[in-house]
C-alpha cells in the first residue's frame, strides 16, 4: 500500500511538471528579455556575436547599433572583405561603446582604413603582430584617447628608432598598464629619454630583451611604477 501511494504521488508530480517542461521546450532564444541576452553576449567575443546575430532580425541589429552596453572586440586575422564590413557595420557605429579592442590584423592599417582617433571610449588596446612602420602613426592617434589606461604592443619586425618609440608611448598621459614585445636592432643601448613630464604608468612589462642602462633610462620617467617585469 505504501508503495502504491508513492507511485500515485510521483505520478501527480509528473503531471504538474509536464506543462512546465513543455513551456521551457517551446522557449526560443529570441524570447528571452534583453537583459538576459546582453548578459549572455557579455561572455562571447563581440565579433562572434556579430557574425551569428547581426543579420538575424531587426531586434539584434538594434542591439549592435543602438545599445549602450560596453563592447569588447577581438579583431583576429580575417580577410579584408570581412574586416571592411565589420568595420563599417560595427566599429564605426559603436565607437562610443567600444572599451576594449584587440587587433591581430596588420593589414587593417593599410590605406588608412582604420583610425584610433575616433575610439574615444577606448580603455584597453592590444595590438599584435603589427608592422613597425605603422607604429608611429598609431601612437600619434592614441594621444587623443583620454580614457586609454592599458596598452599592449607586439611588432613583427624591428623598431628602427627605439628611443622615439619609447618617447611617444610615455607621452600617453593616461596609461597605467604597458606591455611591449618589439623587435630590436643592435646596439640595444639608448640615451635617456627626454619628455615633458613623468608617465603615470604603474605596471610595466618588457617581453623583449633590453640593456640594463636602457631599463634605467626608462625607469627614471616612471615615478608611479608598482610592478616591473623585464628581460635583460
């Protein structure tokens, strides 16, 4: 008798659960509220979200074009055609929302197809595998970004004038974090850098080899330094 009552009880439970299961099984991703969708998108790379949802319907297009949600975008190696479309659809339209940008496409700087000067909300910038000839132009553009606090740069080939390169970076007055991996030409030693004021950099990482005298010259301009990593 006890077993029979238990079976009946479980049977009633199952009957109550069936409508709930059917309800969840009929729920589609598009039925979720914007807040939930935004939380999900926050775990994904913005480019992949764009690829998957931009052309799905007008609701998702409005998310990309009208939402004030902060953006994190990873511009990994892609064709020029795909980059130009992404740049036109997303980057230019969301320049006030893009807070983090990671770039692995050296060709995107060719023919001035992309400029950092308009990314006024940018806080973190990671540039990988860039040609050394493009570095000077990029650093000049970064001077107008008053919110930029983190910068990482790695180059494909050697920097010709390493002294000028360091001087340009140290003039970025809002930087707190700097990580560099750049090609070098010998001799490695540089003369002390002359800049108008000390840099605000607190975290400094050199992933390329350098001379001790070079490091000392650079450290003389970093009074706020809290963390240092260097290869000597």
